[in-house]
C-alpha cells in the first residue's frame, strides 16, 4: 500500500511539473485571443497582386493569394500558422503573399473569379501564381476553410509542394 501511495505521488508530481514547463503552441482547435487585422478592405487587390508579381519575379519567388476576411476564424488560424516556424521561413524565402479582402463574400469577387477561387466554398482560400502571373493552383473545394481543425504541418506541406523547385 505504501508503494502504491509513493507511485501515485510520483505520477502526480511529474504531471504537475510537466504542466508547469509545457509551452503550448497554437493547436488546431485554438482561435486567436485577439483578432489580427489581415485583410485591408481599402486595398487595391489588383495593384497589390501586380506589385507582388514584380517583386516575385525579381526575387524568383511565387505569389500566394490569400482570400479571406478579418471576421473569419479559420483565416485567423491560417495567419497564425503562416507565422509559425517553419512556415514563416518557407514563406519569406519562397513566396510573396497578398491578402485579398473578400468583405462578406461581396468584395474582390472578380479577383477571386479571375484566379478560379470559388468563394462560396469557404475561406480562407488560396491561389498560387508563378512569377509571370500564371495560375499554378487554386482551391476548388474550400480545402483550407476548416483551418481550425487542421494543423500547422498541413500548411507546411502545402508551402513545400508549391515553392519553386
């Protein structure tokens, strides 16, 4: 009985210590405590895309178009995942990112249509362009619209798949 008590006390102590030293990262079920301002409703998306393409061409990068709205919890989670390692470094080295505000599915709809992004399938929605503006990928089925139930590694896999060879 005494050994059982020692065992339980040891387990409780170890569990308690692990809670004290554990530094949590954003989990798939978390949403940001403070909403980030990601999408500028006053931005000129077409001009921003043109500028990103110019910069991407000079730096031999690709362009990611991130369609969404600040009100969107899944867009907020994607923003967090974009700013975690190794995604942050992958983005900085390989991509120019343009955040395209879609209002409440009523703003920059023409831009989404141009790049084959069906906003009705959900946001965030991503498109990838080559340096000359050629569309390499666009989400057709709302692949990232449930970002809260995904993990940062899914973003890493996407970035690795679409970076330049």
